[in-house]
């Protein structure tokens, strides 16, 4: 299938999953993960109506995003080093992977310098997997409070990557845990939105939607294998 056909198929799956969960499909936004794909592929997706894209690597993004030009919104979904925070603020609308105070502070400093309100999500390692980034659920309240107090940042919600399972339904308890963590934080931080839950990828986004995902990060099902 063509890229536009892949996009349409993913949109149908999102729509069907939302309806099956008793949700409004408009509550779920698709982040097309374009890492390692050329600017031409992003423009093709843009021409097919996709406007929100996710990138994992700052160096790749520095070349690609200006080449694509105006039109898309960009979310950074990879591991971010504090020395790349300035460029991240310049290039991206949202950083989904804030997992420590140091990176939040760097983003805040550069957002203030650039006169920008930077959207951020906290990455929570709900599966407690040592090989994955993200703060623990126990660390999330203190990190959220710190981010809420930093100028130039808007705390939008939480993001996670659960353990991989061949059966997507087995990931649902991890998605549910993120939703519950977000609800607890929203009670403690009433001035912050906390409405976004970024969870679910090509293999399990229907299960994530069933547990409340508002952002699903899909690459392979749109752009093909890397």
C-alpha cells in the first residue's frame, strides 16, 4: 500500500478503537513517527493530511525539519541530553521525554531565552525496565512539581513505553497505570493541564486507546520498516 493508504488504514484503526472504548475518536491524535525517514516522506504524509510528527534524534531533526518547511507540528520523542535542549526548543513544539529535573531546567532556560512556551510531557517508566529511560512512578510527583514551577514550560501530561508483548492486551495494565498516575498528579497540580497521555505504538495502540491514550506514536504502520 502507499503511504497515504497506510495513513488512512491507521486512522480507521484509531477511530474503531476509540468507538469500541466508548470514546470520541477526536480525543486521540496520531503522532506519525518519521525518524530515519526522509523529508520527502514527511511531505507526502503532510499532503495526505497528517500534521503532527515525532522525531527521536536531534541531529537528524536539525536537517529534516527545515527541509520539510512550515506546516507540521513536531514532538520530540527520543532521549534528550541537556546539551541539546537549546536546539530542541528551537525545533519542537513539545518534548515528550522529560524524565529528570536537569533536562527540565535546561528546557526552561532556553524556552525563556527564546520567548517560547514549551510543551512537555513527563516520561514515566511504568514497567521499571532498566534499559529504558523515564522516571519511576514514585519519582513522578516531585518531577511534576518541579516542572510546574519552571518558567517557560507547560506540563501537558505523561508519556510511557511499556514492556514489549506479542499480545498487545498484555500491555494494558501499564497503560492503565499511566492513566492513574496522571489523575493523581492532576489532583495535586490543578493549574497544570495533565490531559495528554502519550502511549501506544504500531503494535499496541488500540490497547492504549482503550486505556485513555490521547497521543499514539505510530511509525512502521505508516512509513514501513526502517
